[in-house]
C-alpha cells in the first residue's frame, strides 16, 4: 500500500476534524443546570398519617367518596380506616365496615363482643395510596394507562385503561379497585385536582384531629416535611421495595 | 419462491402494515415517555391536565365564611368543635349558593356518634372525646334537638 505525503496530511486533518465535530454537539452542563433540566418542578408529594390522633370518625372516607365521585354505597373506596383492637391474650381483632365510611359506632368487632377490661391497646389506621417511588402497579400495566407524574403521584388514564386488573393484583397495599361506573381501575391520587391548586386533599381538609396531613418533600420549610424528616416515622410493607410515600406516626407492628 | 409460501407471507405483511397504519391514527400524538423512566412515565401527557381539571367539591371553611361569617366565628369560638369543617355536616359547598338544594345538611344521630359513641380504648384519642353509650342516652333522638352543634357547651331547652 502506498500513500503520498499530501494524501496522508489531508486524511489526517480531515479525520481529526470529523471526529471532533460531533463532540461539539454535546453541551456541558453544570450540575445545577443538569438537575433543573431533569426535574421539571420542585414538588414531591407525600402524606403523613398520625395513628395516635385518629379517632375513627370516618369523615375522611365520606369526604373522599363525595369529592372523587366514588359510588357511595359500593364496597369500594379510595381511602379507608381500619380498627385494630389488641387484647391482653395477644389476639388482634381487625375490622373496617364499609371502609369505615360511617365511622366506628359499635364496640363489637365483626359481631364479637370484646370485654373492655381485656383490651391492651386499640387504634385506628387510615390507609390510602402510598404513591410509591417504585410503583408495582405501574410496572405491570400493559398499555401505559397508569403512570407516575413528575411530582410523584401515580395517576390512571381513564381513556386508556382497558380494565384488565393487573394493577389491582400487583399493588401490595390493596389500594386499587375496579371502578363500578367507569369500568376502569381506580385509586387515591392525593386529590390531584386539589393539591395542584394549592388546596389540601379532601380527607385532609375534613379531618378534625390533624391525623392526616399532606407534605411536599422537596420543600424543607414545609412543617409536615420537617416532621417526616426529623421524627420517627414508618411506612407500610417496607420490605417490598416499593418506596411508599405515606408515612405513619405511631405505627404498630400489628398493622399489615 | 413458491406461491404457497409467498401467499401467506404477503398476507402477514399486509396485516402488519394495516396495524401500523391504524396505530398511526389511534395512538394520540402526546403518547410517549414523559419523564426519566420508560417503566413509570410511559403515558398520554394530556391526561395529567384532565385530572387537574377534575371538579373540586369541598371548598373549605374560608369559602363558607365569606357569607356566613357569624356562624363560622361562633364555631371558631366554641373550642370543642372549632376544628370540625362546616362541610362535614353541611355537605360539599360546590354549586352553593347558586343551587340552594345542593346542600343536604346531615343532622342525624349517626353523624354525631361518629365521634361521640363511647369506645373505651386505653391511650386512644377517641377516649378523650366526650362519648355516650348509644343505647343508654336518649335513644333514637337526634342529638341536635338538645345540643347545639355550633357551640356544644350550650344546651337547647
């Protein structure tokens, strides 16, 4: 193979230029610029439930059903309240009639009378969608009808959902259900239409005991965020790796 | 190639082409990956706005206070019920006052019993709320006949 000096120089310069040109297409960003480009807004919604304060009035369930147009008398609900009564013999009695929609008026649990003298501890645990960072329900959706917004809330596209029910099976917390009217999957979305307008979710607004509160984890001055970051909070089913964002104060080991 | 091989092949290609053409029309323009992850952010973008446009129904105490200032002030003073939202008993405020009938007031005994039915639980917030045993206190009468929910310290004669 022969190569003249002129040809060698021409090809060497041309090759160098050609290899550097695409590099100029890349823009070097400072870390701050890169971060700003990745997250659109500085919002990450989270929820704080104080089980010490909940008295089981169920007004949150009523408000949620009305606000989100969930059929009132159907046995489905986006949020519900569970009652746990632990007796001194170590047994745990749990009930949630109609999701606690009408409150807990009767001291009988599933028709069973419990001697007040025998109660070691009793508490109410409100439950709702955990808006996980790794939502199992979104991962299994075969059509892209459920997704995570940039502020952390998992939404369901009612136009796009085919009602296959995979997500209802996948959720380890059982928060998803089949909407009897729209015939699609449905679940709590922290009242997305309210929180994006600066209003609290309906259940938070209607809670008279401050047992339910909403937080923006990206805002260090948010009083509820401060509680989540500095106090002893727990999440449900941590071992599933879903990174739930509903935090509980005073969560008992009996709660599943 | 032989005809018996080509014929089903053309048919398969035709079906595939039809699917691709139909997909072009059926899939919305804004459907795609809108975020860092294909797994979690694959969706129709306009659905986010659709959820934001969902109608709000519970408007909060400040909305009520715009007109019913005296009742709200009285409720705020009453200490015991000052944290109870108006809409918990009066119903969601959306559509009011345009449609007066939109507000169904819940004055039932069951509504009061939600908090005031006595559940004798140790170390529970419920035991702090004054409670009654349903079957032993003025059975089947509405609480509001005697008690004023806006100021529970006051008893009606």
